[in-house]
């Protein structure tokens, strides 16, 4: 269970059986390892119900996994390009120091 880059966003990854080598690890660490996502991204995924153990949504990213449990992961969809656009806006500020050399 090692992650190689990010899988495509919006995908449901195949269910993976937790190996003995990860027994007792936190679920957020395991999911981050498998997907390449950051722990913050995994925390949001857990909050949305996108991480399951034995078919049940994980309610806490701190939960410890057990060897043999089935891990299911639903990756977040791609970001909304319209919401990600940068927009210029006027910002009011005052001059604190004025120098003739600048």
C-alpha cells in the first residue's frame, strides 16, 4: 500500500485490505500514504464521509486501522475552475514612509 503521486480526482479507489504492516496506524496516515494526499486533505475527506473501513464511514481521522480491515476511499472531485479564478480588487492603504530616493 504505497502511494505513487495523486490518483485521478473524483475516483473511488478499489477497496484495499489493510496489511499487517499498517496495523495500529492512524487512518489519516494510511490514506495519505495510499493516495499521496496531504493529511489536511485526508481530514476533509474523512469529514465528508469519503473514507470507509469495512464499508462504514470513518468518523475520526485519528481512528486506528486493524490488519485485515477493508479500506475504501472516495477521492474529492476536481476543484471548480470558476471558483478558483483570481480577481483583482481595490485595496485601500496609506503611505507610512516616503523617501525621495525611491
